[in-house]
């Protein structure tokens, strides 16, 4: 019973401080913005509550259970390590060797970080499949509808398919919110009975492309949270001269298409339609009156609502005319002050090819070039696009852009940079809070500084893990780095806490050697337990809606493994260096006492 009480007292302060520092790592996540906060904050709160609960259990339930379960147990006498203390003594006597190797490794890891590709979490986790059937603009709507139903029936016949939703053109609800799609495009959303059949169904649907030679059939996976779009970089070309914008956009499209890793490049000018404009001669007619007459004859006209099956139902008047040619438009009869005349007598008919979608930014027209890219190499591709357009400091001068045209690059690359910046700021705030907690706990500045030295050691292991596994750095990897701040600092706290206890009855050198020998086993045990818990995640690729995945596991395992080994060697050297004068005086005193005894 007394042993249990003494053991709890001995590690109580250390585990309390280590738990609070881990909790402190996740506190700044509430400062994140947008979708990043929505993903990370629930994770942070879950970890925080679990840690606080585990601390309470560790200080109360575990000692009680130990007192009961170990009551009649004969525990073997603890035998401290013999060889490892010799390694620690050698390191303490050759600090600059240890520091030089550590600094070289850290500098190399930082250089490697900037060299490895930066990616994003893949948006294509297969919650469902989308099959898009795109026909040319002049294709009749009935033809598109018929072919869409044909494709729907062939997909429905597949045993793996559970539900299907088929949409052709634009629904009334979508139109209310300005989401206007092409009338010659059908989108079929496919829910499967088992997501494991996704690849099989994708392959079967892709084989149906030969059945729709007049259309483009695109098949892709999609998620409920992120939609069906892949990772894309947007390039906005802004200006006033539409012809100049089109030329610049097409030039950028040609340049970007040749870059490795770019899967597809499109612009909002790719899909055009013929637009007929009726320019009224003010001397022959009134523009507003003519527009009202043509509106009734060519468009649906709402008349009101009636109760149908106990529901308010909109009643509309269908268009009076079905114009299909230019002559049909010119021969429309309208009422003027001089009587009924063909509309061609009072208007001039202008025909132009215009894009189906037009964008405006701050009152200026702009064209958007969208490049769908490989999410794993997003940063590399973004850099190449910038070099192709704007040039670099070397021989590449980039494109010759008109002075009146501005080019802005955004999309996934801009979002990635913003998310990375937010997470790095979160790490800095977390380290600051951790430092304050340790200063309060140890009532010293030197001990917290020695403990925080473990963080660069973790960075070495994390980046080494990334290089070995050949994964790209994404949000999940940075989340793993954030977790490492709390995990790695815990080991250092456990070690330094024992050193501080030993200093009450030993010299600094003896206190360090005894602490490393005593605390080596629990530190190794907790590190191995954490690594083993992360191993299953190595086989889970990062995907939308799941940030706990392979990248996080690689960073945590690599960082924790190397940091644990180096913590037991480097941290003692740093700690003694911070108390160099005191430690040196103690060693000289011990040395002189030994000479006197001899």
C-alpha cells in the first residue's frame, strides 16, 4: 500500500504536467478558420476530454486497482540498465559531438521538408459515383433526356447498384439559387450497396462510352462533404477586353496542359452557345414594350397558384411560339404604333458565340482556367504553373501578358497555403502555452528549455518517415506533427522530473545518469505502445472526412521513434549544458574529494 502511494506521488506531478501540455497543444485549434476548424476542433475536443479523464483514472483508479491486484504478488527487484548509462556518460563527456550530429540532422530535415511535395487530402473518397453525359449545345433536349434514361436503365440493372438519382438540365430549386447547368448535360448519381465494388462499377460504366459516341461520358467518385470535384487550381484572367481575355486564357490553357501531373484543363469559354440579340431602333419602337411582348411569346409566364392535392401549385403559361431558326425570330409579329409588323422591321438581329457561363469580379469580366491536378503533388504543380505564367529568377521569363490583363492563381493551391499557415501558427501558439505550463510546473526556465529541445528531434524523425514512405505532406501530416508536440514533450517531462527529484540528493551528473537509467523503460514502453496503436493506420490512405489516416501515422511513428531514442541522449546533454557551471563545480569538487581520500 505504501509503495503504491509513494509511486503515485513520485510520478503524479510529471503525468499531470505532461497531460496538461498535451491538452494545451489542442487548445489553439479553436482559433482556426472555416472548414479546417470544422474538421479539427471535434478531434481536438475528443482528445482533450479523453486525456483529462485518463489523468483522473491514472491518479485514482489505477493506484487503487494496483493496491488490490498486487497485494499478494512478489514483485521482482528492479534492476536498472547497465549499458545504457555508459552511453549517457559518454554523451555527457562529448556534448559537442552529440550537438553537432543533432544540428546536422535537423538542418537536413528542414531542407528535406522544403524539397518534398506538398499535397492535399484527396477529395475522391467514394461515397457515391457520378456519371456525367455531356452533349453538344445544339443537341435537342429530348435526345439528351432519352440517352440519359438509357444510361440510367443500364446502370440500374447492375447488381452492385442500390439507388440512382438522374438529373438532366437544371431543376427549379437549383435555378432559384442561381445554379444553372447546361440543358445538354445529364448527371447520374449512383449509390452502391457495398463501397468495395466502386472500382468494378467504375470500370463497367466507362466501358459504355462506345454506346454514346456523340457525347462525352465522364465517370468519377464523389463524396457528400466535398462533392465530386477533384483537386483543382484556378487561374483567373481579369480585364475589360473580352477578346484579349480569351487569347490570354487559351494561351495559359495550352501552357498548363503540358505540365506533368495536370490531368485536365478547362475554361468557362470551352462551352459556347449561339446568342441572338435583338437591337431595337428607337425611332421605330419602344424597347421595353417590345421586350415584354417577346417575353410572353418566347418564355414561360407565371399566372399564379392553385390548390392541387392540398398543395400550392404554380400555374404557368407555356411559350406561344417555338422558334428554331433565325427566320422564325425575324418573322415574329409584334404590335407597334403603326400596327402589327414583323419584329425584323424594328430591330436588328445580331448573332454571337458566347460562353454558357460568365464571371465578374469587382465589376470586371474575367475568364477562369481550371486545372484538375494530382492532389499528392499539388505544391509542385502549383510552382510549375507560376513559373510558366510569371517566370522565375532564372532564364524562364514566363508569358508575355498584356498590361490590361491581370492573372490571379487560386483554388486548391491557395487553400493549401492558407491551411498550412493556420496550422503552423497553431503549432507556435501551442508551443508557447506548453512552455508556460512547464515554467509554472518546474518553477524554472532552464528545465522547460531543455524539454522543448525534444521538438526538433521529433521533426527529424517525422520528415525521415515521410521520405522513407514517399508520401506527400498534407493536412493530416501536419496534424500528426501537432500531436507530436504533446506526445514527445511528455517523454522529456518524465525524464527531467526524475532529474529534478534526484538533484535533492545527488550532483547534476549523477542525477541525469540515474534518471535516464530509471525512466528509460517507462519512456520506451509508452513510446512503443503509441507506435503500435498507430501501425494499423499505415494501411489507411488519407481521404475526405477522415483526417486520422496514413500520413498522420507516418509522422507520429517516425517522429516518436527517433525522438524517444534521441531524447534519452540529447536532452541530458542540453540539461547539463544549461547548468554547466554548477555541474562543473560539482564534478571538480567530487574529483578533489576522491584525490584527498586516495
